[in-house]
């Protein structure tokens, strides 16, 4: 398999579709305080309509659906969407559609678009313009994600030696030009970070890694050796457990 073929096979934008059940089980959700801030800052009413871009299995959709808002989720992954459709089949206020956001021809306007750990995969030149076109006047775009903090100590510092041997990601996310295009269509209305942590057993931590696009997209042998090295380190040096410290980062953007 040549490098170009490997990139198509392991495109990070599509790798989340590999195992939706594992993704739904092991990937952390988002703090309730974050959701409450979105509801308050965006002034959501019971009639508000929400679009979840890159919804996956509906983890970020769930709290809004449970609060009674009408939500449409779209995702490129066929299996992810099928999982979400089954998961929320009893919810009359939720629908999930397989679609590529950049090409989706949505007919309605939304009060709020959310995108949780997904919007960075979209070309910002297309993404912000498309989001603005789908929002009502004075609508909001809430972009948020979980990131790992305090990585320079303990297990995470030690594991870097394993990564140096076997980690070689194929693709990169869109980041550098995002602000340039964002400011054409949106202004920053609110931002906040939320800190919390989760303790993982060794297997749980490996399952978590196996939902990260940059890990899934590694060549098979690299991924196997990387995971073996990490598991050995956890078992031998950290009593089979890893405490991972998270920070959820929220930005709420108002359409201009």
C-alpha cells in the first residue's frame, strides 16, 4: 500500500466511524456546566432548533435532546449515524442524518449550531460561511472540545518515549487559518474552560486511545507496538491505572 492509498484508507476525518459502540462507551462527554452556559448565553427557548455538526453517536446532542430542544445531528460516518438513530429512536425531537456538512443542503434555519470536537476537521473557509448561512439572524455557533492538560509529568511524560518510537500521524487538522475566516462571519460572545478528570484502568485507556483519529490512522504495526508499550508502562509503573486530567474548552460565537 503506497502512502497516498494509506491516507485515503485512514483519513482521520472518517476514522471515527470504525467502532461507534466503543466511541460511545469510552469517549468522555462534556460537563453539565458547559451545557448550561450554552443554553444561557445563547438564550435558548423551548422552540429553539439546534444543529449538531459532526454529531458522531450523539454524545453532545444528548443533553440538549433531554432538555426538549429539537435537534438535528449530521455526521459523515454511516455507522455513527446508524448508532445515533438507534440510540435516540424514542426521542421525537431528534433526527440524525448522514451527510458531509460542507455539502449538506439544509433547508431550515437554526438558532444554534453546536460542534463538539469536530469543527476543526472542516476547512474553515467553507465551514464558517456554511454555518452562518444555516443560522437565523443573531444565531450562535458553539464550538467545544476536551483536551488533555498537565501532560508533562508522571505516566504521560514517561509514555513520550514510547510515542517517539512508534507514533507517526498521517494527517493534520485545519487550524492555522481558522480565525481569519471566523471573523468574517462571527464575533466571540463567550469563552470558558472547565477542568475535571477521569481515572482509567489500562484496558479502558487503550480503548480510549483506539477512538483517537491520529492513533487509529497509524500503520497497523506502529499502532500495535505503541499500544503494547503503553500497556506495559501502565501495568509495571502505575499499578494498572491512569488518571487523565481534562479541560473542556468552549467558544460561543455570535453571527454578525
